[in-house]
C-alpha cells in the first residue's frame, strides 16, 4: 500500500527519564490529512519530531515510504527534504536577517543552484502571500506573517509531507482561517500530505480526514472526526471537549428533546443543514449534497422596528 | 513615523533610505578605509574630515533626519565625553598645564594628558560617525553577505547573523517580562526594582540557552550541516563611488602628513 508513514510500537524516553511516548502505532496514507489531538504534555510534539528524524525512538521503528528510517546524515537530509516541519513558534525557525534569506536556507542546503533557489523561494512566498515582504527582516512582521514565512521556508524544499506543530496557536480568528485554507489548498492542489498537532477542536473537523487522540504518551483512539467526537465520554476523559457547535446540538438533543440526528454536526456547514432539515426545509440529512434553498432567502430581511 | 525603539528605528532606516539598495562593498570600502586612517594617523583634522563627510552622507544622501542622527550619536558621546575628561584631567606626564594644590597632595593636569583626551574624543567620534553611516544605510543582510565575500571567517559572520536576529527576539521577551513584573510588584521601591532586574536577567540567560537549542533543532530540520548558506544577490559596486573613496582617502593621508603636529595645547 502507498504509505508514507508507518510507526511501529514507537516509544521515546527523554534523557531525564520522562517517558514521553509509549508504544505508539500509527499510519498515514499519501495525501491524507491527519490531526493529532491531545492535552498539554500528551506527547504530540515528541511524536512529530520522530517523523523527520529529529528524535530517534528509544524502541520501535519509524518507516517512511515503505522503508525504515535511517539516521545517517545523508539519509536524514533526504528525509528532511521530503518531510517538512513547521515549528510551533516561528521565532525558533526564522533565524536569517531577511524573509528571503530565510526561505532560501532549506533549498540552499539541498545544494540547488542559486537560480533554482531564487525560483522556488519566489514561488513559496507567493503561495503563502508574503512575496511583498521578501526583503524585510522577520522582526518587522506580525506573528501570523511570521508563521506564513515559516511555512514558506518548508514549502520551498518541495516536500511530500508537511508537519505542523500547533499551526493555529496564538493566531487571531482571521489568521487561523487563512492558515487553514492555505493548508487545505496545498493538500488539494499539490497532494501534499499533512500531519498537524493541535488543541483546537473546532478546527479539526474542518481539516482532518483522520484523527489520533493522544494522552500521556499513548494513542487512546483513532478514527474520523465524526467517529471520535461522537464518543463524548472518551473526549472528556482526556480533558478535551467537542467542537462548540457539536456541543450545542448535543444539549438540544439530550436536554430539550429536539429530534437532532444521532450523527451530531461538527462544523457550521453541517449545523446549517441540520437546522434546515429540522425546520422541514431540507429533506436529506447533513451529509447530503443537495442545494440549500431556504424560503426566507429571497425575501428582504425583516427590519427591526424601533420606537 | 512613530516613535519606536532605537534598534527598530535603525533597522527601519537601513531598509528604507535612498542608499539601502546601493552596493554594500562600496560602503564597506569607504567605512573600513576611513576607519583605519582615522584611528591610525595622529592628525586631528583627519577624524574631523571623516566626521563631516559621514554626516553629509548620512543627512543628505541617505536623508536620515538630523534629530535621529544626533540622538544616535548622543549615547556613545556621553560615555566617551566622560572617559575623555578623565583622561584629560588625570593622565599624562611631562610638562604641567596647571597645578591645583589640595590639602593632601598637589593635583597636576598635564599638557599631553589634555591633548590625548581631546585627540581620543575626536578620533572616536570620527570612527563612530562612519560606522553609523554603514549601519544606517545598509540592511544587515547585505553587510553579512559582503563580509562573507571579502573572506571574513564564516564563523564570525554566522555568529553575528544569529545575534542580529535574536537580539530582537530577546528584547521582545525582556519587555514582556518587565511589563509582567511591573504589573505584579509595580515600581514600588528601588530595592524591588533591583531585585526584578536580577530575576529578569537570570531568566533571560536560561531563555537564551533554550532558544539556542530550539533554533538549532529547527535549522537541522531544514538540512543544516554546519554552514549557513545565503543567497548572494548584491547590487554591483559603483565605480564612481570607489574612485571617490580612493581620492578621499588620499586627501586624508596628505592632510595628515601636513597636520600631524597640530594638536599641541
Ligand atoms: N526535551 C525534553 N526533555 C525532557 N522531557 C521532555 C522534553 N520535551 C518534552 N518533554 C516531556 O515529554 C512529555 C511530552 O511533551 P510534548 O512536548 O511532546 O507534549 P505536547 O503534547 O506537545 O504538549 P503541548 O500541547 O504542551 O505542546 C511532557 O511530559 C514533557 O514534559
Ligand atoms: Mg507541543
């Protein structure tokens, strides 16, 4: 099977004795979008660092593209070209005096010609919408812009897989939605596989095909967002919560007896369909593909009459 | 323009002034040669000439506001002035300029002490002004690439490059910590303030170690192998500016020969 990553019983113990990962088994298909969800200290970052060979498992094996990962410097360079890593704090990643020099760092390490490097840098900055900032030093940029430049630095190496640690942490709602759309675009247009670690449960159903839930270094569950978020007990037991919109419908169903479908909506889009279905406007269920036509849609909005 | 921090403003000027896109080699050549002449020749006229030319370049060619240039020069000048006064009043030997009888000894101010004090002051000001010309008109990235091209050891350039970037990160961190402390303790007393500064510096030290480790990890993740490679696109050096610099340097040399005995009080 076409499988970029396969982790086999991976455990990791840090030098101070912390067992940060315990017997983790995980797989990823090409083009897949995977989210790792878990509370603070559950081992998400540690797991991600195994995927491009920055950490080596204490026991168990990491396979990439059907072969066990080798840790010679030549093999690692090749692995890191194919598997890009965007760190949580862009200040850790952006070290060069200008945006352009920073994005060029990876491609130059791969030994590409200056001309080729210039081209890929330009393209990567264009993709993340930061081309006009190329000559600026990183400290003139906002947090969200730094984050996008960090992503460009990885994109410029033309990876097959991109790993992102907490891509939306510390971003405002607009920044969050921009990064999210950018990632989805990369996934759809270039078939780049994505793995990201997050606490942001509202984002997960919009993004992920599949989800791993980690707690205390172990994988406690694996499945689609729909499968895992309907198991409220599991979600609560690891100190997480469901998406807000899902919670609302759960309450409506349990407390108010509203005949909400058993498969609770996870996103605003799904919730919209469910509401319209409940109002008798839409026939099929929330996953159906029919065009939504609400009877209110073509009437002028009702004006609030004030005294 | 908003009133920002000095370091941010310097950087902003370096990136936006009319000379920022001109060749860093030309500027480095001017600055390094002027610097060497300035500090190695005895004449007091030479540093004054360097100071004037640098000031003209900074103010009229690069169009840096005079208030900003004066502000930048004022910080080192204050320190320098103090040191030079001390040199003038307490150092030297030979011919006395004045003798001040004090109850327990006689304080002698020497002629060559005063001369050294003044000469040192002028020289350092000259050297500073041409360094400021470089710093205010050239984006750091171009300076790094140029230094590397002229065979300055790679380690030195790489260390400077990292320092340049992370100074800004740490200033930001320090500011956050200071604000947080002021919110908790306030600026209540001198003693608390000293204690807060102690805590912050200790904390900052640990932060730098951690930052170093994380940055290295991130660099490794993009294939770092011990050499920081850079795109070396630099503007071509201007022949005219190079020739002008050579002429200027020759004039300085001539002037210094004819004026070397000028500064004798
Ligand atoms: N370099 C290290 N040395 C020792 N222990 C570490 C190190 N890095 C992480 N740990 C420990 O390993 C465990 C897992 O940490 P990790 O950073 O992988 O968690 P995480 O899920 O990414 O958490 P967060 O959501 O806070 O980012 C924690 O108990 C942490 O304290
Ligand atoms: Mg983490």
